[in-house]
C-alpha cells in the first residue's frame, strides 16, 4: 500500500548472479525476471554467452560506454565477433526506437489493457513494492516509463509531485501510474484509493491528466487491476 510523505525509501540493487548460474540457465533468468535482471544477465541473453558478456562488461564499464562503442571495438572482445556486435547494436536500437524514436514509432495507449503489459514486464516479479509512471503525449503515445519509488514490502512513502516531474520536464500531456503488489493480489486497498485521489487532484491543478492507476500483481500471477475501470479515486 502507498502513503504520502516527504521522503522515499532507500533503493537497493539485487545481488549479481554467479557465472555458474548464468551458464546453467542461459536466458532463463531474463525470461523469468527481466526487470530484476542485472546487466550481465541481459547481455548474456543477447549474446548467448555469459563469458563473452562478462568480458564485454569488463572492457566497457558502463552501459553508456557500451552504447558508444564502435562495432569494431565490440568485435575485438573475445567471443563477441561480428554477429555478437550486431546483436548488441540491435538491442540498443530497439530500445531507442521504442522510447526515443519518432512519435510515430511510439506505442499508443488506448485502454488499460494496452498499458498493463508495459508495467507487467517491469514489475511482475518484484520482491518489494515499486511505483512507476508512464508519460504520454497529446495522442496518448508513450514518451517513457520511469521508476519513481522503490520501497519495502509493506509501504512506500510517496511525494505526489515526484510523479509529475518527468511529465513536466518533457511537456507530457498525461500520465498512467502503476504500483506493484508483490503478494500477487492486485486488489486495491483504501490507502491506494486515497493516494490515487490526491494524484488525480494534483494532475488537474497542473493540467496533466491522470489517465489511470494500475495495480500489478506480483508472484507470477499475471493479474492486474485498473482503478479507473473500477471508478476508484477519480472523483471531483
């Protein structure tokens, strides 16, 4: 459940998997828990070779360095070669086109069912509650999705203004908020509805519409709930 306060919880990164685990289950970790996967997990899935992925990340210490690497630099890493370099470049380009490509490339959200898969891919396997915000343009096309808060299994303290920060920065027209229930039960609590009402009212004040608030059930249930569809927290 979510409550309002001036402070957010500290964030902690999940421990990196052992290389032995990656070798035994190549790609499985990403399929099972893509949003919780480390960079090593993801790159191992792209290349199909955990050893090559480890060498790449040893040479290019940040993802920005990896993005800027030339095809020739990538091919020089043992185990990558021309095909691996192409896979890395393709993965980055797909992400760029999805979130920062031309407006016509961006997916359009027409219903809660359109938005839910984006959040499920990020939140369905979380161990603790998180709140994410999808920013939309005037035609409800996705401008980006941002993690706003990470918290404990019981409660996360939310500043409503933080939810609109990115939308204000990029001149977004609307947002969709989502938070996770790691227990698997996406049923909204009274606190969820109360917080949503305050987000809705804040959006009206700054002319950025809150289109919906989804609750994503964790534990691999695949369940989610739309507060807008249930008419909860969207009055006034």
